[in-house]
C-alpha cells in the first residue's frame, strides 16, 4: 500500500461533508505535514470553522501522524509555482519518500499540476469519492448526493461543472 499524504483541501471538504471516514476505509493511514494541520485545525478553530473540530477529532481517533518537515527537506525542494506552506511541505515530503508511488491528496489545480511535474500520483476530493464508489463503499445515489452537495456549497471550492463531468463518467452499479 502506498504512502498517502494529504493537503488541507480534501480534509476540509470531506470534513464538511462528514465523510472523513472514507479515508480510513480506503487507506491504511494518511499522513499530513504540520502546516496542513495548522491550516485545517489550529487556524480553522480560530476562525470558527465547523470542519476544524471534525478533522481534529478524526485525526486523534485514527492516531495518524502529523509530520514536522525539516528545514533541509524544504530547502532541497524548489517549486516551479507559488504554493502555500502546506502544499510546499506536502510536495517536499513526497519527494523524499522511498515509497515508489506515494499518493498525494490535493484539490488546488496549481498544486496538482506541480505534483504531476514531480511525477507524483494525485487524487482530489472527487477522486477519493470516486474511489470509495468503485470500492463499493458508496452507492450511486450516495455519491450523486455528495457531488450535488459539493456543487451547491459555497464553502467547498470545487466547481459544479467538474462535479457533473465526473459524475457523468461514472458507471452506475
């Protein structure tokens, strides 16, 4: 099983949808850099974001690692685009893994493009939901509802158009 690293976007979206459980059903473990925890939980709690407490409790319950990224690892990585601190830590860490194909969970398109430039496997929130559907963890009506909720919510920044495209491509089983 590959190492799975997540950025803030998928955690926040799945937290808002109350479907973080899919991460534990799909992956043995998900790791996050300290900057991602700070963004999603520490700053989220300070802003009063409901998903921040959900993410904090889920991470504690799973006892999954929050990784401190060393200055040498960060210094060894030069992004080709402007990234936020969590994205930078995530991609710097992913490059150091001896794992042949780590999986990075990212929603931001600029960061996803950078991850692909680094030859990393990338999946976003919609990809996690599709994988859960393919593994029969979600029924079609459930994934359809989740995609509609994502498209309607102002606090999840995934376009309605993308939701519809992905949903149309899914086989109904």
